[in-house]
C-alpha cells in the first residue's frame, strides 16, 4: 500500500493530550540514539550548570525553556546569548517561572529545566513530521518547505505545499520514498543523501518507539549544506508504553493540569475544558461527548469530558467525583450512566461516599439506566444530596435548563 | 435475516478472564450459540461445565465448526489473537479489547487485506441481532428489541442510548453494530451501510458518528450513491474543543473535516436526516418512518 497523497483534504490525527508528551531535550536524546543529526546541546537544571554547558559548547548559544508547549520563542522562552555568563543570567531568569504561550492556557507551564544548544548558520528552514493517518491505516510522513510555521496554518493557507507519503505497514518506509520526500523539500544536491537518511531514521524513531507524533520544526539546512533537526517534538502512545519501559519515565507530570494528572493516576479519561460550568460524569466516550453536547445546547458550557470506563470500582468513582468537585469552575454536576459492564449501584455508592467526604452541596442531575439502575437510583434518593433525577439524555437536557434558570435566579 | 450474525452463528470466545467470562455468560443466557472457549492451558476442561475449552483457535474451529470469534484478551496480546483467528479461517472476528496499540492495528489491517475474514474493532461493543438472539460482544441484551432498524455506531454506550430511544418510540432493531472508537479499525461505516442496504429485514438506518477522521464523510459519499433506505444520523462531540482527545483515540479535532459541523453538513448533503442533538435520534426516526 504505497499511498501517496500530495494534496490532503485534512491533516491526520495530531494529538495534544492523552498521549505521553516529552520534553525537547528528551526527544533530542531519542533522535541521537537513532542517528538523526541534531545541534549539540545539553540540559541544565541550574544557572551555573547552564554556564558550564555554554562554555563547553563555546560561542553563541541558545537557551530554550523546557515546557510541553509550542510558541516559546514569541514569549521569551527561547533566547540567543553571546557568552556563558549571559547564559547563566537568562537561565536564572527562566527557571522557577511559568511560561505562558498561545498553547498553554492562561496559567502557563512551569520551567524547571532549560536546554543549552549550539547555534547553526541556517540557510533554509523546512518541516517534517510523522503521524498515524487512521483513514489510510498507516503512518504518514508529512513534509513542507514552510519550516517554522505551524503545519495547521500551512494546511489551511497552502495545502499544496504539504507533501505526504504513507509508509507500508509491513515493509516500512522505503529509501526511494524517503528520497522523494528529500526532493520535495528541495534540499541542495549535497544534502540529498543525508536528508534521505534522516527521513529513514526518523521513520524508525516513530515505529520503534510507538510514537503518536514525531515533528521536526524546523528541519534546517545549514550554509555548508548540512541537515539537522533544530527543534523536535515527540509524543508517545500511551497504549504501547507497556513495551517501552525505558520511555515511561520520561513523563513529566508537573507539565500537566493538576486535575488531569489526578485523573490519569486513577485511570480515568478526563479532559478539563476552559470556562465550563457543568461538571459531567459519564460512562463511555461517545455518550460523554453526547452529554457535553446536550449540556451546551441547554445553555451552559461543560466543564470537562469524563469517561469513568466500564469496570470502575467504587474508589475510582469517588476519585472521579472529587476531581469534578475540585474544579472551581463547576457549579452543577450532571451524571449520565448507561451501565452495560458498569454497575449503577456501585457508581451511586461512590458518588454518595465522595459527596459526604467533600461536603458537596452543588446541585446534581442524575440519569441512570442499565445494569442495577433501580438500586443505584434508590441509593441516591435515600441520600440527603441535592439530586434531581432525569429519565434519559433528552430529560437531562430539560432538567439542566431548569437548574440553570434557578442558578441565574439566585445570583 | 440480519447482517453479520444470525441463527447460524457458531461463536468462539477467546480470553476468558474476569470480563470475558462475565460477557460469555451473558451471551449464553441470551441464547447465542457459543460452541468453543479458547484459553491456553485449559484443554479438556469446560466453560460453565458445558462449552469445551481449547488452547488454540485452530483446534477449536476444527473440533466445533466455530465460524465467528470474539476477543477479550488484554491489549498487549490482542493483535496476536486477531491474527490467530484470521489464520484459523473464521468468517467474522470481533475484537472488544480496548487500548490496542495503534501500530498493532496498522499491522493487522495490512495482514487481513487479502484474507476472507471480516474484522470488527478493536475497542468496540460488537454486534447483536435481536430476532436471532445472536450477540457477539457486549451490547446489553435487555435493552434491544427485534425490529427493522439497523444501528451502526463508533461509540459503545451512545449506541445503547440510541437503541433505548428507538425502543421508547416503539421501534426494534434488525442488527446493532458498534464499529469502535479507535483511529485504525476493521469494518467501517461504509461496509456496514452496504450490508444494511442489502438486508431485507432492515428498513431504515441509524448512524452515530463522532468528531475526528473523515469516515463519516466517506459514509456520506456512499449513502449518496448507494443507499436508498432512510438514514438518521447524529455526530457526538459538537461541543469538544480542537486538539483535545475525547477518550477515544480517534475522537480528536485535527482539522476542519474532523468537526461535527462538517460531518453533519456532508451527511445532510447526502440526504441523511441529521439530528443536532444525540437525544433526538428516536424521535427523528419515528418522524421519518411516519
């Protein structure tokens, strides 16, 4: 299946969450192991380390804040410095701060490490990435001459500038395909062989580490026609980490939203949504999205996506409920359960126990159907929680609307 | 007649741990003909004192004539189980397991390419045909009712929601098919639509999609050209923000086509009755069928 599509009508999956995101310096270490050329660089956790590294590298270096977000350059997270002393000062000013970029949300992400890298004489900036395209069913290499720009913008404005080649699931990426990509990038003749090798090696990085994203932006051609990965972003697939124990430790939970971090530890699929008011607790991803949709249609933004999964025990239900309660934006809770494998009575017990512990007084709307629904509803009815029952999804929408009006009225 | 499963389904269940055993029992209670259990090391024993165990799928097929397999083995071993069932020549393989590595599914899809086996999933609730009491997967049997609506969905519990709405409005189902929420999966919307269109028992179709990918658009293209039966569709995730994965690995907005609004537009242009809210599926179907 050597599918080649130069003009995609959409970008394949490029995930920002639920995959393990790693730092640039960690991505560089993986690239080094696979022979992908990168600028000389080392990571520093203190200002004096940064100074030592800068003098080891020599000359002008770049100090890069290590956070799990792009857009660092525009907000002072990437700085050129001329001397080791300056590297020390810049590092001191970055460490311990929170960097707010267009990708981090208003509270930003903590800077705990910086990477000190050599500078290169750049002639050209290019773009290269690999993702899984679910619709083709294969990894796809995307290349563009528009380096330094976000690929989404390129896809929007000039889709013809994105060149795509799918790898064969069983054979891999053949050399001639890698060469096609190098040629499409228009690299100078002297860099054709090295770029072809870089593309081939990068494909191995993707496959052999079970990545969900490998993105080199920019890939640079230097004035002496060398090729190098100047900035690297690698996401690892959560579901495949069991076969890469060495990569599991690269996770940096300080870069996550604290509520999302707790959810991950409890094995809950949770996404915090900015500006929402209704906390949602649902079993199943599709039903969870549908529940968010009817909440929004009823007039209030959902505060989160939360799928408790099929076989959650009471402890996990309690933690799920507490995560919603600990979200300061939440004014009301909507529980929608259609129990197949899950048991409604266990969910109800979990909710009651967690509510007692947190002293929850927020209004709750609950729809419970499926396995042991009657028992579950009885447990909730017998508690002294502020609960309104709803028969189904449509009924829940009606109750949410009423409750919102009550909330508005009391404000 | 139903699609994919029916009175002639001879079911093999692979992976009888806690969840697999629980589901196998529900399946047998419902009346589905479970002929074999595969769990390495249990040769000669019987599941619930009745269904013979085998260590390999090939042996189970040879001894029992199983033609359909369902997989509950843990994610790290799911690819192996799927390949084993393909190699044993099963006609239909349903992989319920959630969390199968994407690159494993990429390999599976390349491997199955020239084989006669049809795969549903991974990460799906499976198939159920109420009239023939054939349940291959985890769709709860107590919520369905025999009838003439075909249901196809990327989601699990949202499928149950749709079934409940149909029943509430007095409409039963010919077959319910959950194709799964993973970005790389076997049977697609288009495949199931083709089967429903050809199925005499199916009068109308409910299609439930999600944000992410372009499979709903491909379904819309197919419906426009080939489907004459009425289709009611809902897309979950209209309120989801871009770039955040909503549980299912495939449910993420990564470009314009992945938006619920774009999918709705494509389906409506193909003559599909699109409901803006997933709560209105049953009501809309009632209205369409008069």
